[in-house]
C-alpha cells in the first residue's frame, strides 16, 4: 500500500489544473452537442443507425466520455452488441433516437459525434482503437493525426477552423491515406491488448515475401509441391499449388485421415507450430463448398448451417503435447475446445463473408469478416475461452479466396498461440502472414475440386491424439 504525501500549495495547484481540464472538456462537449443539433433529424438518425449497426456486429467496445461509460460489454453495457439486443430497454442509442437532440446530455452528444468521426476515418475498427480511453475531440484528433503520419503523410492544414471542421478534415484525409495504402498492397495489422481490449493499427513493412515462411515449412512445401526454398514471392507458388491440388484430389487418404488434403493440412500446422515456437497452430474453414454457391437453398442454405458444418485443423507442437504427460484426455479436450471455438468463428462471419447480411429471412447473429491480421497478448486476462484454456499470446491471419465469381473474405484463417513464455514479435507476425498467404493459395487450389473436409471433429482428435 502507498499514499501520496504532498503540501497545500501542490494540492491547490492540482485542484486548479483539474478544474481547468474539466471546464475545457465541458466546453468541448458543448461544441460537439451544438454540431449534432445543427444536423437534420435524418442525418442524426443515420449516424445512430450506423453506430448501432457497427457495434452489433463487432467485438466489444468500452469508452468513456466525461463521467459516463459507453459500452456493449457485459451486463453493465448500454450499447447494442453481443450482451445487448438493439431492442433492449437499456440501449442508449435507441433512447437517443426517440429523444430531441437538445435534450441529450453533453456526454451522449459527444459520444455520437466522435464515434461518427472515427467511423469516417477509414475502418469501423477505429472504435476498437479507442477502447479503454477517455473520448475527447483532442484525443480523437491526435489519434487520426498519428495514423496519418504513420501512413507517411501530413495532416491537412486546418488553421483556425472549428473543432468540428478539423475533425471532419482529419477523418477524410485519414480514410483516403489508408485506402491508398490498401491499394498498394500494404498489410495492416492490429496489436490487441487483452487486458483492456484496446486495438492499435500498424503497418507491416517491408513487404512480406516467401522468405518469411519459416524454413522447416518451406522444406515441407519443397518436398510436397516442388516449391524451391528460395522462391521470392508467395504469388510465384500458385502454379505449383494448382498441380499439388490436382494430386491431392486423387491421392489415396493416408491412415488416420479422410483425404491427402487433410493430412497435408495437419503436417502444415504441426510444422508451423514447432517452427514458430508456438504451442498450437490451427486453421478454420468450411467443410463443404455447396453452401458457398450463390443462391444455395435447402440443406445447403448458408444461413441454416451449424458450427459443425465448419472445420478447424488444430495441431499441437510436440513440446505442447508432451506437457500433458500421460493425460491424453486433457490434451484431446483442449484441442477439441480450440477447434470448436474456431468453427464457431467461421459460422459467425459467414453472412458477411458471403455478402448476404441483408437477406430476408436472415440471421442477426453475425460479425464483420476479419481482413487484418492480429497480434494479441494477455488474452487470458479477459477472453473467457482464452482464460479457460490458457491462450495468453496469439496471432490471427484472416484468409480469403475467390469462389463462384466472388471474393470471400475471412472464409479461412491461420492462428498461432502460446500459453506462456514470450509474446509474439513482429518477426513472428511476418512468418505467420507469409505462411497464411501460402495456406490461402493451397485452399484456393483445392476450391477448384470443391474439396470436402471430414476430419478435425472430436472423434478425430481422440483417434489421433488420445
């Protein structure tokens, strides 16, 4: 225990600074409130609808404005999300939609205004970048300025313009610079702080190449697909993987597997787990391609699928498997739990992946399909599943393929996890992104054959690892 020991002049100065800061923030909220009141009722409702739609289909958000908390996390949440339906009595956005803007509190008006500027700055994930923070105009402006400079540009000159005009200009410039980088193939990733859910955006530089794939995995692919270990880019592997896909499609299934494809996926994950000093490597996806066809109906209707209609290949490193000793039952339970959770993720993203979120009748329970890699540390301090199964450090690389004339983002992914030890570095992320791109090329090649995946269920894990 400790205590602050100070004198009266210091306490007086601290109190003065507090009162000055409080007055400045109240003035800021008043200006933002005036801005919202100046918008038409239709524009205000559009802002509320957009914020609500984004919050309902993304990971938890929790921010603070003045003395008020805005969150869709847990029982104390007041925003729509996993814990609160849009029609729930406590949904603050629904109440604001039924209340004249002039009767909103300054905190409520500031939250709506600042959330709108953040959403206009390039990606809905911006709301997660302010998780755990105190929202002010200055803070949002500083975030967008930092991102713009991180993109290699300078913020637009705003001179003596109003706070609102400055935020509008920064949001437009930030979105344009980010879009330009995406067009140039820049890989964005997020560093996720598990304890407070804050997610900061970064760029992966220089460009990821085939050399970033760990050497043991390149050796495996040289043996299986004839891809030279010194190949420069992942794109150069396409032809070799198409030939490999043809061979896997007709090859007999090795013992313990339903197909040569599933056997290769397991060797891929096992090799990658050991090469990256990970406890587990895994990758999820659909078991059948029939539901991915446009207009699929009946038993292949994508909105009627269950989590078991998806797979997740989970492979432990030899060291992680050995850490369970003779308790193979617990090892199988752990691997099966990882697989089940990832199968749920594919199910959860599918409506957005297929672009059918507005279909009627539809499915309300879905999340935006991920497109950015994530590096997470201390997830076992928050995420329920990660707490239960000790997932402390993790990397996620979302993968998409082109199928039936559409690009399907986030249909597959690659994940690495560590239960303890050191957190993942940027070099580890580069290895995961490069390996993920290779895996995507393999999935793309197998999509030509509409390859069915039957393995990676609970019984399969018991048979292979029990």
